[in-house]
C-alpha cells in the first residue's frame, strides 16, 4: 500500500537528540497565520509600511500528531481564533497596562499599583496564556485569609471583600486588554466570582454637631480648613486652595488646584475630575473664616519677618509653609476628640455637607454641582444620608390616621 504523501505544511526532519546524541525523527508543522504590519521611519522623515508574513512553527514526535496539529491550527486561522504562542508574563502585562494609562492621575496610578502588588508578587510569573481561573481563585483565598508578605517583608492583613473586588476589576481590565490584542482567547479573571459586599454606612455630623465643632475651633489657626471641609471640599482641594482662587469682591472661591500625597511625595495638579473644577459662592461663615485667616497670616508674617515662608496657599502653617495633606487628617481627628465629638473621617465632612444640604431642601442636582460630581444620582446614593434628627422630625409630622383633606 502506497504511503500517504505529507502535506506541504509538514516536513519530516532527522535531528540529533541533545541528551543521547542519537538521530531521531521529528515532524515540523509550518502554517501561515496571516500578516503583521509595522511602520518604519525613514531617514528623510517619511514612514514606510512593512507587511511581514506570520507563521506558526512547531515540531512533533509522530506524523499523526503533526497532522492533527495542522488541522487544528488551520481551522483556528480560518475562524480567526488562532493565537501565537507568547511567554508574556502576567507581571509584564500589568506593567504594560499601567504604562498605557496616560490619562490617569499619578495618585490613581499609585492606587492601582498598590492593589496589583499581590497579583504581581504571587502569580506575576505565570504567562498570561497559561493563567487559569484556579490561579486567581487561590490568590483571592490567600488575600482574604491574610498573611501574604508585603514588599517590606511584613505580613499583609486580610483584605476586605471590596478591596479584593477592586483588584479583580483591575485584573479583568488587564486581561481584557490582552484579549483585544489577540494574546489570549478568554479572560479568566472575568470568570472569577466577585465577593458579596455591604455598602459602608457613612458617618456624618448633625447640624448641631457641625455648629458645635465650628464654635470650638473658632480660635484655631486652622479653623478655615475645617470650614472648607464642612463646605464639601476634598482634602486635596483644601490643601491646594490658593489665595488667588478666593475673590472677596465677587464673594466666590474657585476650586482649581489640588495637592495630594502620593507615597512620600506631594503631587500638585488639577482637581479629581473635569466637573471637580468649579467656582462656588462663598457662604457667610466660610467667607468670615477665610478673612480671619488672611488677617492672621499677615500678623504671622510681620511677627516672623524673614523667617516667614510666604506661600501661595490658603491653608498653611504658622510659619507660612504649605500644610501637608496628611497633617489635615491628623489635626481633624484631634479637633473632633477635643470638641467631644464622635470620630469620623475628614472625607466624611464632605458627606456631612451633602447631607445637610439635602435635609435643608437643596435640590440634588445643585448639591452634585457644588461637590463637583458629574452625576446627581451618584451624589444621592453615596453622599446624602438620612440622620436621626431628620428621621425624628419625619416621625413627629407623620400620622397615618390623619384624614385626607377634601379639595374645594
């Protein structure tokens, strides 16, 4: 019986085994998989498009295995599902994805890097084409249990469900990018179950508590910082506010600059988003606090003379130097404790502003604009909270047995 001729894509080879030195037979499969276009820059400044043919080349110990591989590869090429083999690791894919995020602020990029650190350290060495759902599920279990090593060698605390889900969303985006580039055939991170979470209940000050706080800090050199916080400014916006942004004649304040702590550095730039850049009318208590602060800074400058650092910022130290954003958080906690008030985050002063506006009947769309949000729905769901005094007022005015008035 005549031997079946090999297809042109399969070539029989005789090679030398590296271990034994003996001659062995292998079947090499070469399949055209398409083309790849690259752009070359010429010396005269023009560019040339170069089309290179791409091939898949693999070797098999038997003719049967080679023929099967040829059929499978040809089928994938015709269906558009063929993917070239790649040793790109997950760690390198993470770095490439982060490097491509040109629009993100440095603080946001740092947050992404921190949340991807266990991905890179624990499973970053796995090629993306070999990454499995099991690998990611195992990482999730370890993060929830705690104990993984931090870069400084200390044990990592157990991660909350919310933080794990944040990490999974980043990993899903990274693998989705690889999917679009044709490096993988499926996104295994998208297959991992997200953990159930409960929305964190935001803490806010009541109107009486807010008044009590502002009355207590009346003589505090940084009283205007707490007025700004209760007026809805973010920490970075408070630290980055400049006197050139305050217009006492027009009675407005422009939120146009931000100073945030990124690791050990202070990064200055525009506010968090496009809508965050806004101009607000000055409420009377805030205007009074800012004028008092400006007068106090003028006195400090006269007192210290050449030793005074005349910075451009509204919130500054008695020496005139710009205040560190982290110091605002530290001082806020101490002020609350000294005033005999419950401990809430500095960012919760922003929640307090939104909530008090909401309870005083300010339209939610106006609150969203005041806070610098693009969506009023987001403002309502995240920042405006009912408080016990408001609930009590509602209870006192509600009577289910009250008869409906007849219309005349």
